[in-house]
C-alpha cells in the first residue's frame, strides 16, 4: 500500500515538473523581454537629439519588436472587431498604430530623467506573465510610478508585450472602453471608430491633452 502511494506521488511530481519548468521559462523569457526593451530605450534616450522623425522611427521599431500589435489591435476594438470588414480592419489597424506612435512621440520628453527598476514577475494562467517594475524620476520632481507589463507567452512563439498597467490601471482596457463607447454611440457602426482615429490624427494636441 505504502509503495503504491509513493509511486503515485512520484508520478504526480514527474508530471508536474515539466509544467513548473515551462512556467519558469516563460517568466524568465518575459522578464528578459522587458529588460531588453528598457535597455534599448535607455540607449536611445542617451543620444536623443529631439528629432521627431528619429523618435518616430524608434517608437515604431519598439512596437514592432516588443509588442504584439495584432493582438492589441483586435482587443482594442472589443466585440465589434468580428463584425468589421477586412478593409475596415486593415484601415483601423494602420490608424490605431499611427495614433499610438504619435501619442508616444509627442510625450517623449516625459521619458527623460526616468530610471526603471525591475521587480517581481509572475505567471498568470498559461498565456500571460506579469512583469512588474517601478519608474522613478531621477530629479525627484515626479512621484515613483508602479508599472505592470502584461506579456503574452505562447508556446513556440517569442514573448510580446500585450498590455501596460500604470498603477493597476490597464491602458489597453481603457482604450478598448473608449473605442467601444464610440461605436455604440454610432449604432454599432465600426466606421465611426475609424473616423474617430482620423480625427485624433488631424487634431493630435487637442485629443491628447
């Protein structure tokens, strides 16, 4: 009886071990992704001249390299994404990316003087890892800000950032709520969201303030 119990326990442990090892590997990969991204940005900031085209190119590269823009784009449109035509999805994806990139570039100066400290990283389910950290202002003029990077970790695929939480507020969920509200105000017409993105591009200062 005792032998059977021990055998059962050993089998259970051996079965669990690969899952634990996989989770640990995901956490390590997600943490490395965020660390590398921060390092890349710090390198650019160290030589930043304020040139807008150079900043735009850098942010575009960061989005391409470290973020799952396809998943982010789909999520940001909520349930209305499925009802959109292929042409609408393509146009919205392009506009959404342009708006996002432009917003970051216009606020790029706020990145100067920030120092990042990595904190803990924790697996959430079988798809996500939450990588936590803190931004502090080296001049002491701004309060420290807690940030969580929600990293998508699919088996067989490179990890990518899916969402950023600032002081536990999800930027992607907030954007999704705003987008869904726009569509609902216009009787479920996806084109209304496309028009809203075009308006943000035409009036960036007003809409980002």
